[in-house]
C-alpha cells in the first residue's frame, strides 16, 4: 500500500515538473505583452501587412501604447502567413492598422498591444 502511494506521488510530481518546464520554455506558444523587433523586421512587417490591411478608425481618446488593451470596437486580424514566415515571432500575434499609420501588434489572449510600428 505504501509503495503504491509513493509511486502515485512520484508520478504526480513528474507530471507537474514537465508542465512547469513546458510553461517556462522560451518556445512557448503563448505570445508576450511586449515584443522587440529589429528595424528591419518592423519595415518588413509594415510593408507586408499595410499592403492588405484595412485602416481602422480608433476611438477618439484611444492611445496606442504598449500594454494598452485594444478597444473592442477595433478589429484585429491574424498576422498573414507571408509575414510570419519572414518574422516567425509574429506567428502568434494579431494586428490592427490605424488611420494614423500606426500598425499595432496585439496579443490575442488579452488584447494588449505588444508592439507599435509607425510610418
């Protein structure tokens, strides 16, 4: 009986450590709330996305800053495959292109702005 309990405890501990390690992995599938792109990556993202994006008109008092939640009235779209193939880190994000030529990179999980690219 004691051996069975010990084996169960060991099994739970192993499964827990695997889950924790997966969550801490740098290749985790979850987007972050702050994204750092090089100037070349920003230019590539702008060129690719702005060709096909519809410009959105944000609410009057909306300030496009990193960490700010995108208003529900602003549509976000998945980053195109052509862009994410060139910049793999963008694969897990969405975007919105504003009338003022600000390209917002948005975390789809919490709708927070992770990056702002301007032209």
